[in-house]
């Protein structure tokens, strides 16, 4: 009970401490393993959460909330077959659970099944219009499908429900950036950073806006901070390369663009910008080859540049 009080108050480390004490006194206490797993999941200790939730199910195979929580853990670990098994175990019991359909939507996104993901998020939001995570995740699918107006509506609703929702604020900043409304974008990114000053995605996105508005050195500082928190972010590498390109250090820019390309992530305009660097450095053949690759990936900058310089 002490652990549950701390879990409700989001004092996760203290909650884990009490659950550990409970389990020490009764190693077969399934509920303690379940709640310990929830606290561990909230602190991103994914592997430990998985172990605790599996122990809960081992102690009581009818502790159905543990299956739901473990499905979320398997989502984070991209263990799709395991997600499917746990969701199948509880799908009848949780047919009217908003959280169940949220997790199912996340599973469908992981499988790149966006139409079924949208259906699952729709159901989650119908069951609970205040499910902020479902709104944010549905908005992200709309964003991926380039349905930007629908995406914006979901993100705005999420922020109305939770003004400190970092992902929604960050995504609203991205939408403003697409419209080149740089002042609005910066306002959204600053709001997100006031909640989480080290969020690597927001740091990088603000850095991109600063690149577009001529504040190059300030941009570089933020992009480097982003990379120090998440070194494999293709967008941050693209933006760092763009910084060097704007500084006329084309060799350095090309080197970093190649690092971003090697990650094989879907990074908007990456091949367009990389081709520009080659072209400005006098290597038209490599520029055209890079833009040609970008065309196959529907990179709009690459498409325009290839048509303009390579035909």
C-alpha cells in the first residue's frame, strides 16, 4: 500500500523501494510484481519492467493487467509476436479499454500497418476522449501520412488536455516549421523545452529553425546537445551537416551527411541537402546520383534539384 501511494504520486523510485520490500517479505505476491513493473516502465527501465511483469504473470496467470502492461513493454522492445500474444490473451476482457486500444495502435504502428493503427487510436479516443497519448500518437500517424491539418487538430487537443505534453508541443512546432512560421515554431519548441530541457528531438528541431533564421552558432549548440543525448538521430546529423554547409565547410558537411545516410533512417530532405553539398563542392556526378536516390524516397528537394541540374 505504501508503494501504491508513491506510484500514484509518481514517486517511482520510492514506489520501487516499497515493492521490493513487499516482495522480500512475500516472494509470491503477484500484485507487487505488477506494480513494480509499472513503476519501472515509467522510469524507462524496460528490461527490468519486463522481468517484473513476467514474474507477476508467473505467480498469477489470471492477473490480466500484467498482460496489458507487458504488451506495452514488448512494444517498446519491438517484440511484435510477443505483443500480439499478450493482447490476444486479454482482447475479450479489454474490448472496452481505451488503454488496450492505445497499445494495439502502437503495435500496429510498429508493424507499419497505419490504417489499423488509426482504427485502434480512433477506438481508444472514442472510449476515452481524454486519452492524451492516443491523441498524440494518432496525430503522429496523420503527420506521417501528410494529413497535416488532422495532425494539428490532434496535437492541439492534446495540449488543451495537458499543456505540458512535450511530444504534442514539439509536433506543433514541426507543423509551424513546415509553414515557415518560424516565430510560432520557436514558441512551441520553447514551451516544450521548459518542460524537458534535454529532450533531444525538441533541441534539434529548434536548432533547425535557428539555422533557417540565420542564428547559426546558436543552432549548432542546440544540435550538438541533441546529439549528445541521442547520437543516432538522423535528423540531428542532417541539421549539423546543414550548419557546416551554411558555414561553407562543404567537406565536413558531406562527411556528416554520409553518416546520416548510413543510419538508413527516413529523414526528410536528407538526400536533397546532401546533393546540394556535393553540387556546391563541384561534384555534379555525385550530386545527381544522390538526388536520384532521393527521388526514389520522395525527397521533394532532391526531386526539384535533379530536374533542375541533372537532365
